């Protein structure tokens, strides 16, 4: 399948701790503002980085505004949330949301010891949008070269990571995103929280960005909540 150019945005939503309904509205507003086919949000973006937040299901009615925004714009949103599976396990997950609803697209593999409530995901995963295969990662996953290697083995054209870093760690997302783009010769998109988000993160780094294969930055957000960066990827 011949791929058309793909517009992708990385977003830094302001977040209300635990309030999925309010955060879904903010996500929806950013989807409408982004003008992109794919909009990527940070880790646990729908709850804030609150490790005790109740896990949600993909049919949660509070996601309605985000589903509607995706339907109206034709976008796919990749949003972060704690999610349950049918066996009662909780995961740090990426939800793929479009006009038809939400589904769990990926579960974080490299769970930190502070996140022991959550079960590690079984392995890498991709989401396909318009012939583009988007390989997914959540925060600590991007630290491990074996994760991006395994994700690229699934045929990913883009490595998409949702992260949260402290303000004093603002360099990490840039270093890791650039490394993957250079080492794997793929596009990389990293959405990083900005502002306060709980879980000990009084201030987070922002700096969401998109890199071209080889490591040249295509678009870069600043350090404030509410910012986003947008780039068009061309096959």
C-alpha cells in the first residue's frame, strides 16, 4: 500500500488529577486544535500520573467528548490511561481513540518498581493508520534499545512514545527520541507532560517533539501545558 503523508501532533494537555471527564474534554479540545490525523498524548494523560487512579474501561462514557472530537476531525488520538483487562489486571495503557470509540492499543512493558500495582504488558505493539504502522511505547520503554528494536521488528514506520519526566530531566526525552530516530532510521514522536501532574511530579518537562529518520527534529513544543507540536511525515 502506498502511503500518503501523515500529519502527527504531540500534545501537552493541562490535567486535572483523577478527573477523566474533565481531561477528556481537554483532550478533545487539543484534538480539534491540532489539525492532525494522529494526536499523541503523554503517559496516563487522562488521569494525570496518579498511580492510585481507578482503572477505566474502553466503554467509559466519560471518554465521549474525545470520541466525538475524533469523529468530527477524522483523527486518531493515542491517550494514556490506567486500564483493566478481562482477567482483572491493571495496566498502564495507551488507548487508541477514533470516532467509533476506544480500544487498548498497548500496555507498558517496562513498568517501574514504583508502579508495582500494574502488570507489565506482554510485548510491543503497533497501530496502523492510513498504511502507517505506529509502534507504541510508554515512558520507561524508550530507555531500552531492545524495546525499540522489537517494535521495529513489527514493521513500524514511526516510534511513538508517551512519557512523563521531571523538569530537571527535560533532556531525557530529546536524547532518547533522537537516539531511536538515528539508530533505527525511523520517525519518532514523543508526547511529554508539562506542568504539574501528580505522583511526585510537581513540575514536568514538556518538550514534546517529532524527529525525522536520522535524528533531525521536525517540530518541538516548549515547557508549558497546553502546547503542541505538529509535523507531516512523508514516505
